[in-house]
C-alpha cells in the first residue's frame, strides 16, 4: 500500500489551484485512477471507469466520488504533461 500512497501524493502535487479552480474532482485522484487502471492492463477510459466504480477498486483507492467517463477526458486536457512526466520519474 505504500506505493499507492506515494502515487497519490505525487499526483496530488500536480494540481495547480489557479488552473484547476472550479473543478469538482481532484486532478490527483483522476491520475491515480488512470495509472492504477493501466497497471491492471486496462486500455480504454471506459474500461478504467468501469474498474474504478467497482466496490473492490473504490475500497482500494479510497476515493469517495468517482466521476463520469467524460470527466476523465475533461480533466486530462488540463494536466501539464511536462509536470506529470517529471513527477512520475
């Protein structure tokens, strides 16, 4: 579980209050869900969303509000890819 906690800390650090103000959902949670889903072998947003809303995944991730599939796309559009790459390394 330590790796998941570190991943959540890393992704939360990518949120920029000025850029991301007004979003109802956490940029960090979105990225955590996406990364974990991809590590599970899921290839599409639809598959990752279905995985994320399942009870075992919600319990594992400890994320209360899972957003819609469309919201994944909206949030991904505002993530700074350079900051993400540097943080992930």
